[in-house]
């Protein structure tokens, strides 16, 4: 089984901790990446965390995940979730199990945030759990690919 999951963060997520803390909280991107690395490690997986403010670079990350036969992708495409057919198409082309994450509840915000192109390319979508959504996403992805926590037995 592939042991690496890609955790991809889109535009403005490098500003976590200082950007609109009333919406996104005070955790930083470094906090998110540590949470992801620790959660993935619980399942014997490695989290390859990447962030970009550029749509094309995020697409390149998805292509890289496909080329390296990653176990799956957790993606918070930020504002591109609501605008990028190209990210949707890259996720579909990569054909890897994908979970979409949003820190805030996008359905309780502006109406333009209510639709996500990336969500339809993912098997699950989480929003509104703060950065804990990343932990939940990795748990769900691990279950989808059959990874189990260290010390747990596989259910028959």
C-alpha cells in the first residue's frame, strides 16, 4: 500500500493565525501541518504538506501525487474551491481518493462559497470543524484506503 498522503493548501492559507482569526482561528499553517503529520503517523502514513497561492502549482502538486502513486489527497483549495474547474479536473484525472476540507463552514458564509468544484471530485467533504477537519479528513482517508492505527487490528 502507498504510504504517503498529500495535504494541499491553497491561497491565503499561509496567512492562518493572522488572517481573519474570528473565522479561521489562531492556529497557523505550521500547526495544521504538524496536526496532519501526527495524525498520518498514527496510521503509519506520511503527510506531504504543500501550500501555494497559485492555481497552476496546486495542479502540479496533484499531478505529482498521481505520478508518485500517493495513497490519497486531502485538499483545502481555499477560494479556488469555488472557482476552479481546472483543480476539479486535475483531481478527477489523478484518480486518487480525495477529501476536501474547509476550516470554516462555507455554507454559513457568503453565497458564492456555497458551491465547490473540488467537492465533486472528492469522496468526502468536511467544513466548519476548524483545523480539526484535517484530522477528521485523514482519519476518513485512512479508513477508505484500509490503513489502521498502530496497535489496532483490521476488522474482518
